[in-house]
C-alpha cells in the first residue's frame, strides 16, 4: 500500500528540478563527486579550468562545503546538513559526477585509472585543451595567520586509518614516523595533524582531532613542508601550496594520484601498483623498503625549496 508520504513525493517530484534550479539562481552547470572528501577537493581543479575558459554559473553538490568557501571558481554550493533535506534539494538537478572510481569488493581493490585522476575528472566535465593538475583551497587572512603554531614548522601525520575508507596498504610504520619526527625537531617545530586515534608523535605539537578542515589547511599553508601518506591531507597540502613528502609504497603510482611538486617515495616492486586496499601477499614489502632516512633526506630537500614556486604538471586533453 502506498503511504501518504510516498504519494506526496510523487506529487512534488516533477517540480523538484524547477524549484531547485530557481532556488540556486539557475546555475548553468551542476557537478558532484563520489562523496569522498579527497574527491571533492580534487574537483576544484575542474572548476578552475572551466573558469579559465569563461564558464559561469557553476554549482557543486558536496557534503564538504568548507572545501569551497571563498573559492572564486564556484558560484553555488549545494549542501544542507540534514541528509534528507540535502537529498531533496539535489533532486531534479542534472548533476554530473566528476569522480567515478570502481571498487571490487571481492578482491578489496580499486580499479586502476589509466591516467591521472584529475585528467579523468576534467574529461568528465567536458574540459579540453591544456589543464593543470592541482587542487585549490582559499583561506582568509585570519585563517592563514592562525595556522602558524611555531617557528619553522613542519606538519606531519602518522596514519590514515581514521579516514572513511581506511586502507592498510597506504600505511607506513608509526615507529618510522617517530624517527623522522625526532630528527626533524632538532631544527624545526613539528606539528602533528590528523585524527584523534592516530599514533602520537612524541615531541610534536599535538593537534590530532583538534582542528577543523580549514584549520588543518591553514597549518599546512604555514608549514615548510608536509610529511605524510597518500590521501586527503596530501591533496589538502597541494591545494594550499605546501610542498610534501609522501610515502607511497607501491599501492598506487604518484602519476595516477599525486603531484610533481612533492617528493613521492614510490617503490617499483614487481607487484606494484596493485591498487589493493588491505590484502597483501608480500607483507607490504613496498612500504618496508621506504626507510626513515629516505624520508628525512626528502624532507630536508623540500624544506630547502620553501619559498619557491611549486612545480605544476600539465596535460593536454
């Protein structure tokens, strides 16, 4: 039996699209990602390329509106904190999904992309010509200033397992992160960012679980470098022009998800890139091959480049 609520939904459904377009000021193009925070942030590269080409009336449906605050390339943000209302306010809109990773649950693996994820996203948005492969996040002066917590600070994380899609094969070793922290803090202030449950780095300013998304971005923007793993904070650092040292291991290639301005520690073992999330028949040899000494040396090199323009990879679509 059809309930009154279901009858009401059927009655208003044909008008939802018109209502929502009018509510947003009739944007010309609507986008959404796969509801991952990293994917939404990467989508800012698409908006920048569309804006360069004169596009106006661009709207983004997102669960993470703070990524797009003060972004001059996005005209409308489609978001409501109440899930039911958020779904209704998207109904009838011609949303184009920018990110579309395929997950194989039987093997706990993602389908490997045949090109950089940002190139794929730009293609889905209909962008052609030369594109720059980097995301963007815009801080206010006050936000930027609040990100300085010490002299010559370096931001670090120790784990990604608190993310919505934790992947063991992206994890390095907490004890090695600690070795890096101990060596770096002889010359710089180390600030640890990430989730509350991440392994604590002794000697670092502990900001685990104590920052908003934008506060983490500000800390990265004020840092000489970021040391961490492939994941959201890597993309956030690039979005605010912070050079990074990223321990990739061998799950995925930096050419598929990373940035040329970073020191990407990738191991060309026979099974790499596997794109497996958690299982590994080789006891994560690719991660074990990355030493604390390599990370320390790469971080010193990135610190020496502080103040110079970050390199930007381009592609022709």
